[in-house]
C-alpha cells in the first residue's frame, strides 16, 4: 500500500489545476447569503436584514427556513466530488482523487484565490455531488479589496470569507449537493495569521452547525502538533517513505504549504502533509453524513 501511495503525486498531474482562474474577480456580491452568525457577536435573529458586509454592501439576511425551502435534498449516493479552494486544494488533489475512488472529480481551485473569486463560477454540482470548500485565508485578488483600496485582513477578512462562503454554500445546496467545509491548519508564526485562520475555521463550524447537509471536517489538525499548533514535522506514519533518522517527516514545507520542496505545486516528492490533509477530507467526501 505504501508503495502505491508513493506514486500518487504523479497521478492525475494533468488535472492538478482547474482550467484557469475565475473569470470575474470583481463580480457583484450576491444579494442572498447565509451569513447569519457574525463572528464574535450575538447571533442575528433569523429573518434579520440590512447587515453591512466588509465591502459596504447591504446583505439581505434571509430566514434559514426560507433558504432551506429553495434547497433540493441530496441523493443518497455520492458519485461526484467538486473541490473548491486555493493552493492547498491543488496540493491535496492527487490524494483526494486516489482516496475517493469511483467518483468524478471536478477541480474548482487556483492558487492565491479567495471564496469571492468563485462566487460566479458554475460549480457543476448536482444531487449526487459533494462540494468540498477549503480556503485558508488568501487576500490577494481584487475582490478582497476593502473600501480603502487595501486588501482585507484580520476581522474584515474573516467577515468577507463568511459572506462569500455562505454564497458558495447556497449555490451548492440549490443544486442539491452536500457540502463539506474543511478546517485549515495554523501557519508558521512569521505569517501572523492566527486570528484569520481561527476565524475562518469558526465560520466553517458555524455554517455546519446551522444548516442540514453542511458538514465540517478538521483536516488542519492532521498536520498540527498534538496541542493544535503549527509544526514543520510530525512522527512518520506507515505511509511515509521519507522518514528521517529521528522518526519524523516534513508536513509543512514553507510555513503554509505541505510540499517539502518550497515553491512546488504539485509536489515532485512524497508530501506527507498533503496526504494527511487529504485523508481527512476524503473521509468527509466519502461519507459526509457522519459529520452532519
């Protein structure tokens, strides 16, 4: 089994990226979102309206019952995995394809993107799909600009992610797909992203708690220390073919990504971090009901 897994980085290399970045980074913010629970504040009463999002647009908060009334129930059988995300999604793709056999894989990711970059991109999902959403906190593209012309950071970034992830969930559920939200790993301290990663993970948990057929899997913990902190190395598993003399292997190559070779995506060598991250995602994609 370990020998077979060692070949995974080369499998599906031609499919390790989407057809290209989203065509409209500056698309208008959708008027219907699921962002009913602002981080760090009292939950809005269902049916409240008029909250301001970070871009200054008025967001119409609709009652969850009304939203659910427009959502199609998923089919019992899952045969399609739609992966929406950023560079970490690209890194995990070969493993996720391997670990979800018999399912059509639909790549919807691009390095450096945020959820807002995918608002107007067709998910190609249906009732037999699970839409996996995994974003780690990028704020690099035009849709992440604030009213001051600067890219959003800290709490403002988290609130923008909340709004746009809600929009993606709405699109997936309207198609009848199940949704799996992926908890992200903490970065190296030099990136000063603790607030953002914690905030995004809380957004994922909030949505999974609030809505049926929306699940949360904490894949980030698979590449963190036992106390939930950033670490470059972890003890080897039976799958790791690059185990060092001290019994550890690289799980984070540059403080953010998994590949031991900095700057490589897809990775040319065994990437234990990507495998561990992908293993947890696959558990959710194969049987999301367990995590509902």
